[in-house]
C-alpha cells in the first residue's frame, strides 16, 4: 500500500517508534525479553567473516558479562528474517543521474530473494513510502522506475518515516540510503534524527553520491558516517555512477554475512534507561577483525 506523506506529518508515524525506544529488542522467544543485536565482522582484507560461532563472542551490558542465548548466522537457510529498506533520493539535483542510480538499486534488491519484504521510501519535498512483499517485486521495480526528480531533500523526515514503519518488524532490519546531498526541507532536525536512530534496532548503510557538493562535502559525509556508526552499518561514497554496482555488491555481501546475537539481560529492571552493550571477539587481536553493531539499547518499560 502506497502512502504519500508530507514532511510535516512525519511525526504522527513515529508513535510506535517511541514505544520501541523503551526496548529495541527482538521478540524471538515468547514471554522473554531478549536483547538482540545484528553483527557484522570484517577481516583485514575487507571481506565479511561468516564462520564464527556464539562462543567466539563476549558480551557485556553496563560492564556485566552476559550469556549468549540466541545466535543465528547469515546462512540463507538459517538466517533471521530480513526486512530490507531503501531510502531513495528523488530531489531535483538527482535528475541527471536518476536512471543509472535506479538500475543499480534494482540490481541490488534482486540479490535478496529471501527477504521478507522491501520498504521503499522516496524523498524530495515530501516523503512517499510503500512496502512490497517478495511476490510484489515487479511492482517495486515499477515504482522505482516511475519516480520523477523534483524538489528539495527531506532526508531526515524520510529516515524518521522508515524507522516509524519498521518498529514492529521482527528480525533483521537493514536500511540502505541513497542520496546526493544534505537535508534542505525536513521538519525534523538532525539531532532528533540521531536520537531516533539510537533508539532503533535498524542497521543503516548510507550511500552518499556527493561529487558536486564542493566545500560542503566533508560535513555531509560526516553526517552519513555518524548514521552508520550509531547503527552498526557502513557509509560509502562513490565518486562516479560506475562505482554504484560494486559498492552495492559489497553492502549486499555484508548483509548476507550478518549474525544475530541475543541474550536475556541479567538486569531485568524495566526502567526505560539506556544500557551500554559491548560485544567483542575472543579471537586474538593479531587477526585484526573489525566488529560493527549498535552500542546499546533502551530497556523496556512496564505498560
């Protein structure tokens, strides 16, 4: 179902997200609060590491060791359910490159035949969101191809809209953002957007195409990098449209190789407070493996 949304109305879609902010947790076990984290592990060559086991990880919450009770690899047959989102910039500045960027995005989405669904959020002056099942993939492709480039850039409202729509999904939630510039028309501010991202359990991969942004480029890149850091994702910056396909392929490889790790917190207090979580590898530092994930979660609250 397609739902056009003016940026001023985005806040109304976020009621559910504020409920989630009091417990960004997976509901894999009925009646038990399991703190869940999506993990990506990269080796020194930049390749995704896919052969790890639960006992390769050490978990601490607010400094207290936690026992891993839930662990799933990214293998296609056993992977946790995947909900994939795509935020696609259709502002006027994208007009020249829109056709190429659309084709690259469609090719990327085709590499996820096992995804539960796809959420497409197009943003310019306003934000337009639609969710498609696997069976509706042809309609998704048609929707991506039919958009027109116009208006300004409501990036923060688009991010907020997606987070609000994804809060009740169970499993892995991955969002890929494609944009060529900074926000110019959102009702939501940058600081508010960061707070919502911190409260969510979505892994975000921003892709910033900023070859024509001049002196503002470094600031724009730093914002997208901060979004990635907060959520355990990775920001990439193609210098030409020809680089889109290999960058999308690298992101796809990471998503396919993700782990989902969960534990029942030893601190069962439902106070809505922030819990800092450190997840480390037990392997020797000499292997130089990089682990990316969220930095914590908000505890649930009694309703």
